[in-house]
C-alpha cells in the first residue's frame, strides 16, 4: 500500500472472536468468516488489535512481510506451518503514529513482530489471498475507558478505507473449556454472559460494556482475565462518534466458549 485514499463511506469496525489454530478445521466457523468478509467493503488495509499483544506504550508491529508469531504451544506441527504473507502497511503505520503520538504518549515500533494468531487465524479465512495490507498494534493497557479512547483516536482511519478489527473472544476461560466439543454446547454461565453481551452491544449501552465486570452476569467466570474482552473497547471507541448500529455477525459456541462477533457501523 503506497498511500491511503479516502472513501465515500466510513468502513465498518469489527470485534471478532478469533478462535485458535484449530479453527481452520471447523468448516462451519470458517464458512461464517468467509461469508462475513464477502459482505464487507474492500478495505485499503486492515488494522488489528489482538488480545495476544499487550505492550506499553502502544507499539506498531512489522510494516513489511515478516514471519508470523506462533504464540501458542502444544499443537500439532501443521499449525506451525501456516503462512500468511500479507503486504505490510507502512502508510497505515505512519497514520497511526500521527493520530496517537503526543507529548507524554510515545508510539514505539517493533519491526520484527509478525502477526500473532489473534490476527492471522481469522484473516486466513476472511482474506485468504493475503493481498490486503495488514498492520497489528499492541494494547497498551487493559483499562476499558483508555482503550475506548484509543479506538476513538483511531476512528479517522475508517474514512481512509481501513478495516479496524478488535480480535478477542466473547468468553474466554480455558480452565473451563470443553476441548472435546465443537458442536456448540455451552455452560450456563457462558450462555448468560453471551446473551447479556448481545443485548448490551446491540442496544448501544456502551457504559455497561465498559463496566462489564460489574454489570454482566458471570463476568469473572467468562473472563478471569480481561485481555480477550478488551479489544471490544477499541472497536466501540472507533464507532463512538457515529450514529451507527451494531449487529451480530457470528454467534454460537466452540469448545464451550462464545464466538459472538460484531460488525459496528
């Protein structure tokens, strides 16, 4: 991508449950991701905020094509052979720095940091030709309101055709996951949290989402640590100043965890 050009309509923003490397073996879920991306406008670039990269201050990943970051352990070797040689996005990296950097708020760069599985696992399904430039940035904090404001700061990129993706998991408790079940069975706490999440996001109750640890049922069970929920705050912030809407693009459960994903406009 040499430069970003303005579009006539702002790009939507996504919050998606990114799964894990075995997502590639789930024909239902891969099909859902493929159909979703087919209905999206063609982006000039993709900007990913993944649950799997926490680094402060905000850090920009590689701006050219480098090896992926296989940030998982104990999987069959074939999952470590996946490649996703998407073009780098140096113009987008410059735009991010221009929006975010300020006195006392530096932006770092890690030129060797390739896309982690929170980025490339869904992108392999959504943009399989790897022909859309991709940039990943870190989450500099887990504070909901700070991440919401980060999303608001990044929002102008939508007018340049950039698809902003917050990549996490709607519920994420690996200790209680059922790794033998991809059929959609879910525990009661997962169903309760997922139903709350759908209602709250789709009704536009941002304050309740940001305060989810106090407003959501079973919040501490659904997210013993909040890093997989936190990318949602960025996505909500990126649409905060538009009179838009939110819709569920994917729902259901996988290994007992909610894979609910939203498209925000």
